[in-house]
């Protein structure tokens, strides 16, 4: 990565990013990154317990698969530190290209991995390594995409622009799971709790290999970006921090802590709705830890309907947060998440209609809480440390929330002997923690993004 020249002073003649390029660059990269992540999340439920963790016990195999899924969350803060450092010192553009390449290569290589039956314990070991690489890359992706959107946004529309990288999450989910669903329909299984033999032998690799095509498109878009005025002003006035991480910990530690816990409920809800719910929905009704008994094809279609609401409410949250403020919007939504956690049992126990209401409400709340984060977290930090600060807060929350959420949810599901009651209580408790952080924070809507 080469440093931007310090002789370029932002003025009327300086190149700028057109609105369409800003939206597309922030959206397409996170779509690809979340696609890659969801491909693994789906495979963690459908494929990897059979091919990489054949313990003979379905629950143990699923827990082992989720443990590797969570391992990537541990790598995310490390990725945030590395990419954040270069993003604050060398620029957002080159850093984002590096994050996208790392994620794409790791995902493609997972599609080429031999299984446990072929090379024994080396197979899950290699899977862990590549999963860590995925997490490392995602640690630098989100914040950079959010900065591209918010630092190039018109006055008064930062939260609206900040929702565009967030929409990558539902789009990535739909593309990843839509591709898995198409493959499952083409290669149907006679066992509703297990993919077909052809799916497990070779077809599961297709979504991982397809990532390479998407990465090429993403690189083409991102290589056409120019740096934002906010960053070029930092360079021109020689305010680039020598060690952005040190500056964040010494001068902005309060914002770092608040940002981490403000994201907590979002992460827990996110992974309960996308990962745990898929396992619970497909769980056999007569299993030792019973689930809802839906086939994969039927339940993933139900989830995709819910994710459509995720996308719509993510976009809707931006104008709302621009009008009413990020803090007030998130306080209301977090209170709603607290209540939603207490409704797991009545909704999931009410048959098909109840399950659909559960998915629609949960994903709608996910959109309303996730959308404003694209503006709020970058706004907590000054330009010189914005990449590092927002990335570290976002990804530290991934350890406290997302890394352990699927694992805790499976344990609580087992503890409840198939009832999701304690899983819902877990979500409500995490929402209360986030609510406290929001009450201790300040509104960021009117800050000057360039200072």
C-alpha cells in the first residue's frame, strides 16, 4: 500500500466520488463480504458437521462447527487493528481492496478443501485457518465501507448513506442462501434433516468457489474510488496519527467502550436470527433436543422472506436516524428488542404463522438497529483515528456478541430441553446492556465529520 501524497489540498478542483460510485462501492464490498460469511454460516449447519467434524453425535458435531464459526470473530479485532492502522495512515481505498482480496481468497480456498475422510484432522485444522482469515478480513471491511459512505455523504444524510454498506448484510444472505437453496432443489434429499449425498460430496463447494466472480466485480468498483475530503484534509494538514491505535486507547477510550456495547444487542440478534434459527428450525421434532422439524428448503425460504424485511428496514432506519437522531432511534429499537426476546416461546410455538411473525419481527428489528450503526460508530471518532476506532469497537463487540451467541444459544436450547425460552432471555439481557451504553452516550447527528 502506498501513502497518499501530502501535496494534494482538497479544493474545488480535487476529484470527488460521484454519488453512484460511493453507494455502489460501499454496498458491493459488504455484500461480497457478508455473502462469504453467510456461505460459511450455512455450511456450518448443513455441511461441516458431516464432513469435517464426524463425531457420531449430531449436537457435538454442530457445536464443533459453530466453535470454528465463532473462532473467526476472535480474528476480527486483529483485522480491525491491522486494516484500521493502514486505513488511517495510508487511506481507505487501498485498505478496502486488501480486505476484499483476503476475504475472497480465503472463501475460494475453503471450496477446495479436502474433507476429514480424505486427510483426517488436517482438514478441520485447515478449515480453522481459512476461517480465521475470513474473520481477519471482515474486521477491516465493514468500517472502511462505512467510512466511504459517511465521509462522502451530503450534509444531513450521513445516516441514510451509512445504511448502504449495511444493506450488504441482507443482500449477502439472500445471494448465499439462495444459491444453496437452488443447489438443494437441484439435488433433493430424501432425509429432511440431512442434505443429499451429491450435495455433501461436491455441490456444497459451488457457493465458495463462486465468491471469486463476485470479488472481481468488487475490485473493479473499489479501484475507481478516490479518497474522501475528510481524509485528504488530515493528510494535507499533517494530522495523520503515527500510531492510530495508541491514540484511540489514550484519547478516545470512552467512545471505544461505548461503541462496543452499543453494538452488542445488534450482534446477538444478528447471529441468533441467521445461524441459531436455521439450526432450530431444521431440528427434528423427535430429537433429544427437539426443534421445529422444517425441511431445509422450506425453512430457508421462510428466512429469506424475513431477510427482505431486514433490507427494507435497514434502509428505512437511515432517514429516521437523520431526522430523529441516532441515539433516540436506537434506544426505542433496543427496547423493542428486549421485549422481542421475551416472545420467543409464544411466537415459535404458534405454528407456521407464529414462526413467520417471529422471523419478520426479528429481521425488521435487525434492520432498524443495524442501519444507524453505519453512521453512529464512525461519528464517535475523529477522522485521524476513525477507521481504527470504529473498526475496533465494531469487532470487539463481535467477540462479546457474535462469537459466543451461536454457542450459548445451542447450550441454552439444550438446557431448555428444546424450548427457546432461555435463548430469548439471553437476547433480552444483552439488549439491556446495550440500552445502558446508549443512555451513557451522546447524540452524534450534528458533529462535523471532517473534524
